[in-house]
């Protein structure tokens, strides 16, 4: 152990006692300029300061050594002489550990005190090293999450603005990674496909499921155009992807989905809603409002499932929104369902352009209560 002190009578006296027990004491002439002695981690682990308990404010060496002990969290052994008019010390450490001992001291007591502080010094060093290692891991994980978030963002579809249709989406993750996913594409002249997915649960596993489905979508939608068959393929994908997982983890990964095709030439929509919040469609010209909520149970629960496809016609100027339950559900204790509020807000703001409509819906949710789930919204105008 490296024992440091300053050259004052009380410390010199105590150093003589330590010398008799084969403890070497190093006197510091200028503690501030000698702080490099304590920057190395192994030096910190083996260091101890000896200081008078009643530090004189006029002694810059005493105050400097005290400050170094606090800065580097080096334990201190305070020494003092018993007197009849002893006063309380003006300051004691707040960041580091310390012991006190009266001089002249018993050698056995000195050894016990030094051993105690040496053990504390080792514990402080170990805790500090563990903390630094955890900080490195945390920074590395944060960087990996930022990269993964960028991949998710790059996977979002680009807006569509044509004479027959306009589509935009909004994604607001509750954390670094999102379990929500939406996708659209033009599969043929005047024919468009939409998918909105919300993976159940939270955490990195939802983002992994998200990316596995995202890579599947472009080829799946062009190969299998009917919403019923797309639903079956996605359900099979979940079953194959997580085969045996529920037996080990006692959980069944699943997700809700809204899958739709739009034919702008025939003004036709066909959709399947798999346990997803209802999509809303509204025609300002006829004041016709539709709640699109039929279809099937969430995907991934059972191998074979009953699927119902809904087919409907729309009027020119109709608009629809698809969203995940982060927009409609609020956290406990209220746990309110805002579906009716979203319906009202959608109708009241249907005159806004697509970007402003999306922002209006998001801001309204943010004002309502704390957000603890991913939020995704698709807004579409059909001309």
C-alpha cells in the first residue's frame, strides 16, 4: 500500500510509528502538482492518505490533499491528539471513506485501521472498474441501437403522390427500436397494397421480428396479392420463425395486422383486419364513415385460422387512416381507449393536407397522456 501524507509535526510523528511496522510513508511537497501519482488505476487501488483530523484552512497542503482524496475517492486515515477542549472537525469527506485514530496510537489498532481502509480501497477500485466496464457496454449498446434504428428508418416506404392517390406515414417509436411496421407499394397500374403491423410486447425481440417481416414484404406482396393469402403467409412465417420458442419461454410471439388492397381504377378496397385497431374511412362528399375492423385474430397464435375479407367501394375524395394501438391506448392507471376520440379528430380535420393530418393526430395523443408504446399512422387520400 502507498501511504501519502504531508510534512507537518503531527504527520511526521505518526509516520515514525508506521516506520516501526515496516510501512513506508511518502511525503508530498506539492499535492496538486503531484496528482499524477494517483491517475493510474493500480495506484488508486493501493493508495491511502494520512491527514490531521482538524485541517487548517490556512494550510494549502492539507486542503489540497483533502481535495485530492475526494476527487479520486482515496480513503483517508485522520489522526488527532486528544485534548480537553477538542472541537468538531470543520469538514469530513463526502465522497470517500475514512477512519480516525488518536495519537500516540497502539500499533495493533493502527494495523486494524490500515487493513480496514485497504479493504475499502480495493472495494472502491473494483466498483469503479465495474462501473467503467458497464459504461463501455452501455455506450456500445447505445451505438448498436442507433444503427439498428437507422436500419428501421431506412425500411420505411416513401410517400406516394399521384393523380389517383396520396399516401404518407408517420412512425414515432417509444424507445430506440420499434415493434411497429408499415409498408405500401404499387403492385400494378392503379393497384396498391398496404400493410400495418404491431408486434405484441416490447424489447429487442420485437424489433427482430419487425425486420424479419420487413424483408419478406416486397416479394410477398407482389407474389401474393390477395389479402387473405398474404395473411396466411404471414401467419405461417411466424409459426416457422418461432417454432418451439413458446415451449421454452412460455410465450407465443404474435402480432396484429391490417392488410389492404386499393384499386383506384375501380374505386375498390379489399381488406383483412387481424386483431388490429379499426381503420377509419370517411367520405367528405357523402359524409359516409366506415369502421374497418373485420377479418381475423392476431397472427402467430394458431397454425390454421378463419379469415374474412371485406370488399367495399369508395367515393372520390375519400380518406382513410390506419394506426397502431399506441395512438389509441393510454398507460395505466387510466388505460383509456381513445378510438372514439381518434374518429372525431379524423373527421374534424379531414380537410387538412396529409402531413398536417398526421401531425394533428400525433400531437393530440401526446397532449392526452404519457406515451409508452410505439405509434404508427398511415394516412391516404383517394381521388
